[in-house]
C-alpha cells in the first residue's frame, strides 16, 4: 500500500482543498459530478481539485476516493493515487475498480508482481484484470 509519506500528502491535499472551499460551498454532489465530468473530459488537474474537496468533506465516500485516485493517476501522482485507492478499499474492500487502480499504479512503476497481486482478488475471469 501507500507509504506513510504518501498518506500524509493525500491528507494534506484533502485538508488544503477543504480549507480553500468557499464559505458557502457548492453541494458535494455537484462537485462530485463536476469532478467526474472533468476527469472524463481530460482535465485531471481540475478533477483532482474538485474530487479532493468532496473526499475531504465526505471522508467515507468511497466513490470520491476512487475518482480522486483515477484523476491523480492520470496526473502521474502515483503515491497519492495509491493512497486514494487504498482508502477506497479500506471503505469498500470489494471495490474492484480500486484494485484495478492499484494495479495500474504498480504497472506504471514497472512492478509486475505488485500489479498481479492487486489483481489477484478479481480472478482471471474479470475482463479488465485480464487486459492488464
């Protein structure tokens, strides 16, 4: 899983995002939707900013942590992405997309063994796991 330093950086980023939020903040559902839309539109920096705010406001929202991890992965911020995927799995241990995210982080690092270990719980029949 992520190093303590990566976890601390993620926590600091989430805290900073929460502190930077306006006094009358936008509902987190709106921020979440905008963050996912930004990620899909190819703007991972904006997505990461919005999704970090959601994750800070709703720390038990596994979907927000997953989407944040995907945005951070797209930015190449592998330690922070790994921490976000780890948090997703802490909240929702069977979240297969978080396992795929961890495998992608390991793959980007060139760590085939860690990638396979992340995918193992999904089994060989999982289509995206087989692709990776």
